[in-house]
C-alpha cells in the first residue's frame, strides 16, 4: 500500500555520517561518548537526584561502558542520538543531552538531558538542549521535538521553558519511577518556532 506523503527524513539521515560534535559557543561542547567516559557516567548515576528522576542505576563502570556501546549502536541504527556535554577547556563531563524515540518518517524525536551534580545551577542542560535543538531542527530537518519531564521536576521544567519548548499538556500517570507513577509535562518545539 503506497504512502500519500514522503518521509520527513529518510533512512541514513543520521547514520550516513559520523555523529557530530556541536559547540554551544559558550564554554560547552556536545560530543559523542567515549569509552573513557564510563567512570564519570557511573559516578553521576550514584547521585540520589538522578535516581529520583530516572528509572536506571549503574552498578559498575563496566555497566556504564555497556551503555556507551549501546549509545553508539543506537546512532548507527538511528533509534537514539546521545552526547556527552563537556567543558571545552578540561573535557570534564558536565552532563548528557540526547534525541530519543527518533521517528525519521515523521521527523520527530524526544529531547532528554541530565546534569552532573557538580555542574548543576550553571545552565548546562539549557545551553546543551538549545544547541542540540538548533542542530536537529535547522540543520538536520526534524519537524517536531518533544520534551517530557515529571511534573514535580521543577528544574527540568525551567530548562524546557528556557529553551523555548512550549508546554502542551500533562500526560497523567505516564512514567513509572522507583517511587511510583509520575504525571509528565509534555513540552514541544516545531520547526519555525
């Protein structure tokens, strides 16, 4: 059965090229993950705040290294695109930014992020999400990016608002965390916003 519309993005749009490094222009660099980042990822996932808002924990550096390998495969399979957010001078890990749930045909994806405990309060997530959003919408050609966060996660809501993601509504009892079901705010940006 033929489709009446062409895909927004075609297969190979991402995997047909190396995963890019994206400078933010203000002291941060968004770069592909390296195997050597595993210990820093493991350390971040020992943080109680990460446990509060994420469904995963890391039991070892080897497990975090496995995640990094999975993130590389996800780029090649065009399922997800995950980046480390680092300081341009020291290359120290400050956070992570990602496109999850990539749907090339529809030109859509979900923006996700976290910030390392020592880097919180410095606008790292907002600056990285802004650079990633600009690249995804303006350079790659995605049409719509969504951003979901637990309603009680006020810091993440501030990031969404600062980066121009309009609040579209609340998905009730949408994500299960260790402390139970969370209502999620749905924010979005579309190309041309």
